[in-house]
C-alpha cells in the first residue's frame, strides 16, 4: 500500500497501521487514508461530515480539513482520503491531529439531534528536508519548483510535437 493509513478504532483511538514517510513541503504526491467502520453504536458513519483538526509543530498554527468519503471501501471500512498538501507538510516535526464526525439526525418525535463523535490525537511525523534545502528561502524554493515544473511541461509538449511530426 502506497498511502499513509490511519484506522479509527471503536474506542475512538487512531492507529497508524501503515505509516509512509511524509516529507516536509511535499505537495499532492501522497495521501492519508482514514479507515472507519461503517457503523458506530448503531449510527451510519457514512452520513457524517468528517473534519480533521491539526496543530503544526513549530508555529502552533491550527488548521481544519474536511475529509472526502471515497466511493470505494477498503476491506469493509469506509475510506476518507486526504491528499497531502503543503498546508499539512509545511513544517517538520510532529503534527498533532484528531477527527470529528458530525451528523444531524432526527429523534422519534421529529426533533433535530446533533450527533458528534470525537477521536483522540494521533501524531503524524513530517520528516525534515535535508539541511542544504533550508539555505534556500521558501520563496526561492517555490519559484525553483515552479520553474522545474514548467520545464517538465515544455519537455513533454516538445516530445508530443516530435511524435506527431514523425507519425505524419
């Protein structure tokens, strides 16, 4: 499995069953899967909105991400997928995270009932970049990354053009 996997246990603990290395400042190349049993205390968990709250290790900035329920399941579990973006991988160190499941339900008398399930914290380790990367200011690193992406795109377009010319 190529994803970082966290299982939500029935006791509301979070268990990292498949821990993949997450690098500082990586963007949209890895995902975190949160696996949840379809039912908890008789409630259909697929009807919940799931939010991940996390705290960055250095700045102590607080962030919230809404998780998306995947169409497919994994070994009987509901699967919520979060692409790892630079918002999450911005800082090296131990990111503290937890989940909140919320559902608006109706009781037997037709009254609205707000249901909320919380989990304990889980530590997601963000591996630091090599020391030489830290000498490049973030703004220059982002510009350098964008330049490399542009060059890659230009190379792919050139190859396409060459292939099209060779076919005709």
